[in-house]
């Protein structure tokens, strides 16, 4: 009911949002368009769709907040106020619990495992079942490589150092940290820098070095921790109002899916190449690159497992996805282990 009411208000208030004319559509991202990699990703997808459809589908991409605040995007797409969105999947966990797992599973799959499970291991079919009641089509469209553990204004030497820590962290990783005594909060991407600079938070995770350096964290924080235990891989997606989606031909729908697969390929190639260069620049700015102690990582893994088992007990689709992804990782780990070469 809330979304229906919002839809009526938004439809009247957002002139030009929605379908402008036949074949032309608006898409709002949860990220600013100038953010490296993820900022340009929906625009690159839109270019591919326009090319592959011969101009039949022309999607105009807008940045965070152009029509609605970032964290209201899912509701706007669900209601039909905005036809297309681009997100980090985990942002919608309050409405779709399994989105937390798919957005990023702590101590979860590497990017290649995540990709295999999503399109060949049954992952997408499970996720779509969770989106269907909201009238939203989801297309995984951007696979982020393993992230950093985050930026910290204090040293992390023991588990006790996490107690009372005010940290910006999203998803299941945030819940795991909270169980260990941290004060966690979800701050929109565009507000993280100011929150760190003003002392509102003591630490923050955002993404991998390529993206983090673009935000400028290296100018205000001097401890950069690894590994990205909370997001060994993570998904961004294109979301489409289901009525809009159903209005496309099967060929057009398939083109949008294939354009996302092409987007993922290009993104992985770019992200994998860019991390070392970004890391060198971050160190040159005076940042100390560090690794979280094994004791801390062990506690985080134990806490993360407890969080995910609790979520699985509460939500059937989370349980289905958790069991499916865990089993897929186990199968793939055997293959990867057999193929591992000595260094």
C-alpha cells in the first residue's frame, strides 16, 4: 500500500520519469555516474542495448537522487514510477532477505564461482522468485571483484578492537560485525567520505581499490585493511518494473540479458587489471596497507556463519539460496583445488 501511494505521488512529481515515448526509458542508479566502474556501468549497458536492438530501446541513465533518494529506488521501480534502476543487490534486504546473500556473502564465492552459480547453478532462478511479489525483474549486470576490508582510523589488532567501532558497512557483513560489538550503519555511497572526514564514523568499507581511490578515502584515512571478507564478490543489477519488462518482445528481453553478460565480461577485465595500479597510488598517498589478523578473521567467519544460519532459519528463499550457493562452492572448490598449480 505504501508503494502504491508513493507511486501516485511520484508519477505526478517526476516529470519525464518513466517511459518518455515509444522506445525511450529512464534508468536511475543508486550511484553517482562519476564513480569509477560502477558509475559508468549502467550507461555502458544502455549503449549495448541500444546497439543490439538497432535503436529500438533507448535507455537514458540518471545518477543517484535524480528522481528519488538512492535507497527509495527499489520502491519506485516496483511501483512503476521509474521503469529501470541500477543497484547493489544487497540494498534491498529489508524487503528481500535473500538480496543480502546475493549482494555479498561473507567468506563466500570468488567472482568466477559467483558468476557460475548465478547463470549456470540455479542462482538467478531462486532470486527471481523473491523479486516476483514486488513486480520487479532482476538482471545481474555487474560483478565486483573481491573488495578491501575497509578504511580504519584505528588499528585493528584483536577482536576487542572491533567493540564500539562505528563503521559504515552494508549487508550480512555488517550484521556479523555487530555481533562482535561494532556499531554498524548503512551510509549512502555519496555520503561516506564526509562521514569519515567529520568523525561520524571511525571506519568504512566501500569497494575495491579502483573504486575507493576515486572516492578519495586515501586523503583522510591512513589504514587500509584486507582481505574483503565481507564481499569476496558482489553483484550489482539492472532492475526493471515487471509491467515494463512484459511489454518487451522475447527477443528484446534476451538482448537486455545478453547485454548484461557482455557488461560483466568487460567489467571483470577492467577491474582485475586496475586494482594493483590503484593500490600503488593509495600507498603513495601515505596509506598503510594492512592485513586483518588471523584471530580477527576467524572470529568474523564464525560470526558470519551464525548470521547466515539465523537468516536461513527465518526466510525460506534465503535458506534455498544459502544451501544452493554453499553446495556449489563445495563442488567448485574440488575442481579448483585439483587444477591449482604451484607458484
